[in-house]
C-alpha cells in the first residue's frame, strides 16, 4: 500500500511574475511550482533547496509557509494515471538568492521542458497546477494578503 508523500514547493514572484517549471504532456504545456518530494531524513527546507538546485540551478531564501495542499489522486481528473498518489505539499514564499538567475537545470523528471515566468495578472490563461493557486496568487500578491485566506487548502487540484 503506497504511503503519503511530503513535498516542498517554492512560490517565487519577481516583477509580478511567478517562476514555474514548464512541462509538456499529450494535452500540451502545463506549469507547476518548483520543488518536489522530501527524502527520508531531510527537512522540508532541505528538500526545497535541493529541488530548486536541481530544477533551475540557484539557491533560494525560504520565507514563510504560505499554503498546504493535500492531493489524493483518486479524487481528481488524473485518477487513471495517479490514482494511488497521496501527497501533502508545503508551499513556501521564497526569493532567489541576490544576483542569482534561474536557468534550466538537469530536469530529470518525466515531463519538464524548462522554466517559465508567468504573469500573475494572466495566470488563468495557463494550465497551472494546482489550479486553485490561480485566484489565490492573483488575490494574495496583486492586491494584498487576505488574512481570511486559509493556509490549508484541502484536497484540491
């Protein structure tokens, strides 16, 4: 029986743009936050530093925990492919180390093809996962942080 996997993700915004990992599948391009799975004996912060180095080759400064998302694959549109997945994603506000410019890393996963900066004001034009972030990020970062916005987003995609 598969277990629950923790994942650490980075919300990096510069010049009103969100740094994402661009992926491609049979339906076209889609975008996710940088980061990935936590290894045994690794803290969430260590996992996030490692993953960002792997994905775009720069160090980050990790800020506050912004959102927690649970993903139970069986409950969502990709159940056919990842119905056994159960993941908890911890999404942290992050900044790039001063003077560091992200580039394409080794991108060793299945779908990644590079990095992309997505304009916050136009996030709805992109296939961004989890999709719940589209309105949250536009509201939280273009306007102002709403204290009523929950940290735990639930089982969403």
